């Protein structure tokens, strides 16, 4: 990308400001730029250049004196929260926020792990790339069982936008015709291992409604000409994605949407620009721009545009809206309903089950598959609900052969021990539940009345807890998972549910929800705020329920649909 | 992009350490050098043992050097023990052993930078306990005695305090981690694929013939 793409001070009035550069912001930028809109993407963190700035990529582990671990002093001082993420290590830590600079508080008796990725590309560099459509069972769940408000959209509204983002992003997966998990536009699926294939066959035979499939992920297995033209190639199964991928084999802002947006000549980027609040014009009832504090110098500046898209992540966007107070909106901009900050949700990953698979000594695989198997929600409609909880969960699962990491604890020393560790060990299978969390008014983020961060912005205060519904669901996952493994001949089965607080699924959603009624929702069915026509929120804040599926693909689809709508409204003079 | 060529490993290791004494008397001499080295320095110890000893000592002075240097946590004496323990847990076969590739140095450094004091102490207590089994230290015991001692810990013998058992588990896990993330362990003893190519779910084990040494997460 050209250096002149980056701006600092500018008097220009853009057509569109996009706050955030992650999955959502990248898509908004691409779509607006391709429609000819002059676009400024605002990113609070530093520039991360594709390839050039993937400093952890491609280094063998032995070249690192601590072999990928991070120094304890560094962890304790800077990464007490971030270290909880499975992908945090010495080769990826540059893409995680520094906790010391990013404080937040939690209500007494509650806890929440807020994982941050404040740089160009945001969490698109760190995401787990699992990509699933929501179905009408998900969009209708709230209205059918009475938890939360009704989504103002249905599958029909999103279907063509799912097609659109999948075709561009590249999703590998298999056609399954499952009612609860609509098929995507696919590139070829990743292969199953032999024990996984057998496991799948056993489950299909013995369990009604439980249908294991290969995980759908945003990895290129058969790149299109367009993808190749953007510099993206086929996935080489390194599975070291969070270090950054110079192959562009997985979808990220850097690999995909940013080059496409930049190619139009309509994109400018303001990095190191921490948005403090939105500038509101009460006379016109429009947002005019944003107030920004420089990430490094703390200098203040403003950017102006005719339309503002909030794509700063669920909690990031919510914090900015809450902090944008005016006479008309004393509780935060576009918050006439009072629900802004409420209904925070995450997925619950607190049940895991596993064991060993006898046999298959002659079977092996090559590569580090960047996805596992996926078992879609089998309690996907009220008639399938269990009696002690509503909604359901999916399982992420995979089978693999033990290596020294699992065998290190086995008894033995000397030549025989070394011989054992030289070879792949027995097969193991592991399942992790991904449970839906109900939307609950009490689960709220708000601005702390006193505490501020180093940019002078009020800190977020989290008050979010699991309910018994989520806990019962995880117990059920242990029981059902165990019975599945038993049926498949798995031995030494273990399984348990714990009470890890919310946040670590990194699927936070729901704090500026959509809805038909402006009295109990922030956004309409096009992610446009009910209160202010030229203000949109298209990240996870807009969700009415979590569903069970990983949310990023839906962030993409909602965003491109909102851009299409906004562009038409803009041209019609209604924004 | 083509798959990166990854030759089958298990070639003969670099033989620069081949002067390591292998026969029993030489091993004894080596142990003496090591033990004395902890007290008076490697070269001085070798000199005291005469010309033959000096030749042997010089030829693997890099390892001696590592031994005589105190660690960030452990004394020179315990570092010498630790090296011996590393080599006993993962010995030299067609590939080098853990002591050969400075896993002891790695462990001292890793514990220093990445572990709490309490965990450092747990390992130190194990080393101290092993060291005090013999007046001249763990390294001066016969290989059989050393193996017997380590096996007592490894099999969690009832006579050993829980805290020492835990310490040994941590120590052993560090030896394994240090060795299989070393170049020798990850890319010679195991098969290291930097660019595996498109994932294949079912291939005969024999076509690889060894476990993998590269992982997404360590």
C-alpha cells in the first residue's frame, strides 16, 4: 500500500468514516470504496503491514531462547488478561493489547476477560477463522422462547450477503443440507482423519440429529483468480495463523479486504487514532465526525464525514457511543432506548470431553489442519430443547495422535523413553462445547464513573455472569459428549465442566442490539441507529442473540448488507 | 507454492562431540572432570588429571564450559548434575541427547525467566536431593546408581516426599520440552515440517515413520 494512504491531520470531509479496521471495518471499507465513496478508516493502533510486520512468522521454535514462552515479568506486568487466550505466545503477543494501557473494571463477584487486538487489522489477524451461517432457527429463537428481543431480520435477508462475503473471503467446507446450519459457498473441505471419519459414521448411525461435519474455515483450498490477484495462495497447513500469514491463505483485513479497498484509490487510513467520541449536530440530527486522541502523542484531532460506520468491535463501539454524550443524548449517543451496553453475551466454552481411541496405529496425517470437526447444535428449536435449559450448543472436536507434549508425563527415562517419544503415540479425541448464552438485561457494560484510561476516556465497567441456563447446558454437553465417545469405542474417557468467566470465547456481542422497536433496541434491521440516520453499527454489538455459531461470518454479511443499504440511502439523499 | 522439501532426518549427528568418553573408565574420568570442574574449573581439573585428561577435556570443552558456568538459578555443581540428568532422561542415540544440546542451560534459563520462585525452588530441591545422595555429588555416582535414583523419582516411589515428586515432574517436563523444541529434537529426532502443504487426513504411518516436531502451539 502507498504511504499516502495514511493520514494524520486532514480537513477533508469524507463520504464515510469507518471506526475500526478488523473483520467488520475491513469489509465496510472495501464495500464503500468499491462503490466510489471516499472513505477514511480510523484505527486506534499502529499500522501492521501484510508480510512485512509478521515478525513472529516462519521462525523455528529453537530460534527463540524461551521457545515461544513469554517472560513471566512481561506477562505479569503487561498481559495478565491477554495471556489467557490460547493463541498468546512470544510469536503472537505483538498483536495483543497491553493490559496496562487498556484497563477496565468488573463488578464485585463477576469477572470478564477482555481480549484486545488494537492494530490495523484488529482481531482479523488473531481470529480462529471458523465460519458458519446463522439459520432461521437462530433468528427466530428469541421470539419463540421469549428470551431477548426478536431479530428484525431473517435468513432470507442475509443469504445473498453471505454468498457475497464467502465468495470473496474463501471458505472451505462441505455441503451438508443441514436445517440448522445453511451451506456456504465453498472451496473444497479439509480432509478428515480416518478415526474422525469412523467416529462420524458411528454418530450418524446411532444419534438422531447429531451430525459431525468438517469445520468450515476461512482458508483457501482452491483460490479464485480474484484471490490470487490479491496475492493470496492456498493454505499450506502450518496452522500458525496468529503470527500472521504471508501466504494470505486465511482471510484477514491485511490479506483480503484492505488490498481490495486500496486498489480503488478511495481509501485513506488514519492509524494511531483513538476515537474518544462522535461529534453530533443536534440541529440536523446527524453525526458529523469523530474526536480522536493520538495513540502516541495524546494530541487531539477531528475527522469529518457524511456517514459514520462503527466497526470498532462490540465493546469498542459501545464504549465510544456511551462516551458520546450531548444534551439530546445524555446516556450516550443513539441511546434513547436505554439498552446501549445491556445484553452483553459471549459463548460458553466450559465443557470438554475426550479420551483415547484404540487402534489405527498405521494411520497418520500430514500437516497441521487449521480446523477441526464441528458438530452443529442439535437442540436448535424449542421442540428439541432439553427440559432443564433452553437453546443448545455445538461441539468442536478432532482426533489426533499423541506427541511428546502429551507423552512427556508418561513414566520412563532413558533410551526406551526417547524411542517412545520419537514416534506418534496413540490416537486421542477431544471435544469442546460451544454453548449459546442467553441475552439478559443485567449483563451490562457501562462507563466507569471515575476511572479513565491514558487517553482520558472513561474505562468500561463489566457486569456479566453466566446464568444457570448456561451451566445446565454445559453439564448436558459433558453427558451427551461422553455417551457419544462411549458409542464410538473411545477409552479412558474424561469430561467435566468448569465455571471460567465470560470473555475468552472472544465472541462478545449484543450491547447495541438491533430490533424493530426503537424503544428496546439501538439499531434497525440495517444496522442503522434508530435515532440518527447517518450512524451505523455493524460489528457484534448489533446481535440480538449469540446463536451457537462462531459470529465473524455474520459480522461480515451484516456489514456488507448495511453498506449496500447506506449507499442507496445516501444516493437518495436520506442520510 | 510447492511444498518445501523436507528430507528424512535421522542422519548421523554432527560428530564434533564424538570424543565424549564412551567406555566405562573414560566415562569415569569424564565424571571426575565434571565433578572437579564444578569446584576448580574444567581446564584446571583436566590439567590435574594429566595429558590424556586434558585432551579429552579440550575436545568437548564447549560442554565443560557450560557446566562450569553457574546458571542464573543453579550453582555450577547443580548445573553439572542437571546436565547429567538431562542426558540420562533423553540420552544420545542416533541423535544427540538432551545434555549434549544444552537442555540444562535451557532449563535454568527458562525457569529463571518464565517461572515463579516457588517452582524454581521445587526443581532446585530435587537437584539438591539427588546431589546429596553421594558426597561427591550426583555426577560421581555410577550410571546404574543414577538411573536407579531417577527411576525412584519417576515411578513416584512412596518414600519420596510429594513436593519432590512434583518437582521431578516439572523437571522432566522441562527436559522433554527443552529437547523437543531444540533443533536436534524438533528437526532431527522428529520430523519438522515448516510448510507441510495441503492437509492429508489419512496416510500410512510408515510413510512418515516418525512423529512430527513442529506444532502450532507449544
